[in-house]
C-alpha cells in the first residue's frame, strides 16, 4: 500500500532550493503519495526563488494556505491519514508559533492537530545553529544570517515536545524514509 507524506513549506529561503530538489527526489525514489502545503509566505518565497513552477511541475498535489484550516488538512494530519508529516524549511516565525501553541496558520494549526493526535512531526528549522549561517540569495550572492537567541530557545522548546523530531539537516528525512519504507 502506498504511504502518504505531507510536506509543509514555510517562509524561509534558507535551503529552499535544496528542499524542493529533495521533495522531487523523494517522489522519484519512493512509493509515496506526496502532498505539499505552502504557507502564504512559503508560496511567496518559492516565487521569489523562482521554484514554485518547478515544484508544481513535479509534485501533483500542491496546496496553498487560504486560512488556518483551508485547505482542510489538519484533520487528516491529526487522525493518522498521513504516514509522515514533514515541515521543512521551518521559519523562525512558525517555530515560535508551534513552540508556544499558536495555531493560527495552516502549518502551525496542522502541526498542533497532528501532535494532539499523537502523530510524529519531522521538522527542519533553519535557525538551529549557534554560529552565523551563510545562505544563497536568488541572485546567487551569498548572505550571512545571524541567529537570534530567542530563535534558538524556541527550537530547544520544540525539542522538548513529545513527537516533534528536529532534523539536524534538511535531507535527514530521506534517510528516515529509506529505513522505514
């Protein structure tokens, strides 16, 4: 039986090209039905990096947030309809919302409902290193991101939450899928 994966993308440009390429690779390498949900800012970032068309050309089920429960995926996330729930990349804003129980967006609400239902949620927050991170802008230029103490504290808060698995690298989910499918 084909397993189902839901993948949320929030408004972080860090590793966004690598994440889109990874989703496409997972679609090709595994017998999985993949649904991608985009926060409003996730869609914006994908457009900014000129990756939205590529994602939609390779993944047939891509949904864009219209509200905290629209499209309706939170119930499916809560009840175990999806075998895997991945949120990557996760922006500092979404990390803060989830860490403090705020469920006012499609992805933060979906994660809240999944956790209430006892589902595992795999997350790759981009701001988890104590040192600065060099990222690549759509123009190809590099840019240094400084990590705020509050963002690092919120990620630590997530690590303490039951059924939240913080991925150290954006591609760690590939290894997990390889071991479990």
